[in-house]
C-alpha cells in the first residue's frame, strides 16, 4: 500500500487531561475531536478503497500553529514580523500532546490502532494559518542504530 497523505485546515490542539464534573470525568475536547474526526473521515473517503493500515507504520506530521498577533507589526506593516518573533513554537504545550490528539483521531480510520506506529517524525512550527499535514504508511521493520535513525535529524 502506498502512504496516506492529508492536509487539514485545522488549528493544532494539544491533548488536554480529562476533567472531573458532577457526573464523573469528561473530555472537554470531545467537540474538537469530533470535528477533527469528520475532517479525517472526509480525507479517507477521497482515497477510495483504502482500508485502515495493519502492521508496523511510519508517521510524519507537521503542525503549523498560527502565530500570535504579538509577532506582527502594526499599521501598514502589519503583515511583517517583528524582529524578535520566534521562528519555531517554543511553548508549554509538548509536541507529544499535539501528536496524541491527531494519532488518536486517526484510530480505526487510517490505521487500526496508533500502537502500530513505530517510527515518527514530528515538527511544530509557526505559520500564518493553522494546519496539520500528515503522512502515514507501512514501514519495513529493520534493526536500526541511533545513528541510522537520526542521520538527517539535525539538518
């Protein structure tokens, strides 16, 4: 099977913890997960005949996170970045919380379960508009050293 690719016009959201309410615990992000699930279902439907992957998988994800307004100038130069605007996304939200949100949403749609993912490359970066780019595909399992795995990591 060839890799599955999708681009979602959806602001990346880190996974939040369950909250306690009067009737027990609940997931405050369920409406967002439902919306993301709908977008993923639409992307999967465009790949006619594609069934959820089985076996070991590789995953690549780019999280384009909308820059805050404080990164831009004001007035007629409001489309330009200020000099001290960060290039990437240094925040309290960890990359694994962003990844967890999207991988959980793809369960039973793109693959059987996210436990199948054994190799992943994740990037979070600022962009003018939020989006998520995903590529998932079969990975031929082979033993790797840390040097094999990270050969292009620092470029």
